[in-house]
C-alpha cells in the first residue's frame, strides 16, 4: 500500500481523536463541511473486531439513515448486520452474498422494527462492509460487481477493512473514475 494512503488514514484518525476530545467537553464545533459518511464509533469498533477475528474475507450490511444538512445529503451509519459464516471473496463471488441475502433481510426487518418502534428513525441498508485481510483497502472487480448489483444507490457505500494493516476506507461507485469507484471521506461519531 502506498505510504500516502497510510498517512491520510493516520491524519483522519488524528483529526477524529481531536474532534472526539472536544465533543466530549460539550463544545460545539461549527463547520460548513459535511462528510459524506458518519459512522458510530461502536459500529466501527464492532466491525473491526469481527474482521480481526477472521482470516477469511467476511462481510455484513451497514444500516443507517440518509440525512440532509445545508442542502447536502449524507449517510449516518447507526448499526450493522453480520451473519456468522458469511464470507466474501473471489472464490465465492457474489453468489455467497445472494445465498445470505434473505437471512440479512429478516435480520434487518427485526432491527428496523425495534428501532422504529422506539423513535422516528427511518432505517435502511446504506451499504456493506467487508474485510481484506493483509491486502489493503480498495474495491476489487468482484467488490465493484457486488456494489453495482446489490448496493447501486448513490448513497450506498462500501467499507473495506484491512485488519492486519489496521486501515479502513469507505468507497462509492463513480462511473467517471478510472477504476469505477472513489474513496469517500468519513467521520467517526460517538
């Protein structure tokens, strides 16, 4: 992996730590910038822990809301779904995801009903996450096909976690990009 990507990830991590420090001090930081993705710290920690515990590529769904601030839409990820034994790799291609899609849908409907009964939250599947143990954060050809087929909406994102290198990145499809996708910035929230 190029050193530039690692430095950017470290910089983003340092920025998030600073923001967390000030946010826990009940200070409001006003900025005009809206990150395309916000993810709960607990959700990110859960996903990273799952990824560290598996030598195979594993995957799950990202659950959240589409919100708007200052005429800019963004995704707020509030939960995730994971089914033990669900693996994702070129060995299984998208067939493995298809085989578990019904199980994920049932699990999502239970989560959605519980959360919506408790609040005004309008949950939806806002993307997916998967691991790339020891081979970096990017979207492979299989990942792009998966994103295009199962998560084609413009707001839907892919979180890639390399638990060995301890780096993460969010991506979305972009037909104008050389590789067919682009990395999107994100913020971790409490």
